[in-house]
């Protein structure tokens, strides 16, 4: 935090210092401070998708599912496709009973990494009419 404070003293709009300071606070479970720095980052850099992802993660951890979904969708609309982000996005869709959306995100995940048996299993749960097809992929992966 000391070095992020130094960076912010030199440049109060520093994307990485604001984001990383928010991340430190979220990891420390100080969600109020974490969200404050993350939102500040987004006020200067509204297209910085990792910050939208972090804000969604923080909201999800505090059971603010609607806010989590809104934040995550901001990054998703820019085609942000970092695997952990996509996993969280799909899980939040499931929490909101938006199974079709979750399935779409899981399909995107397997298009990026075809070795994720756990994702094929989740797809089988969400799409029972194609469950056997997904489970064949799981078996082909040896899982």
C-alpha cells in the first residue's frame, strides 16, 4: 500500500495503483475501501475491465448479486475473457437463475480451453438436453 500511495501522490489517476490498492483491500476483506478505490479507478478509466471484474468479485463476496452482475456485465460487453473472470460471471448468472447466460459464458470458456472437464460438467447441469454430449467430452478428457 505504501508504494501505491506514492504512485497516487505522483499521479492520482494512476490506473494500476488505484486498481491494485483496491485489490489489496478486497483481499484483506475490507470491501468498503476496496470498492472505493476500484470505483475511483473506474471513474478515471471506465474501460478498464479488470477493475469491473474486481468490483463484481467484491460485490459477489458480499452477496450483492445484482451489483456483481451489473459490474461483471460491464467488462463482459467489452469481450473481456480472462478465465477467472468468466468463471465468476457464469457463477453469478447461475445465482441469478440466468442459466442460458451462464451456459453462454461456459461455452466461451471451453472455446478458450477445451481441457476443462469441470466446465463441461456444469454445462451438462445447465443444459440437460445436451448433457450426454458434454459428459462424452468429460469422459474423453479422462475425468
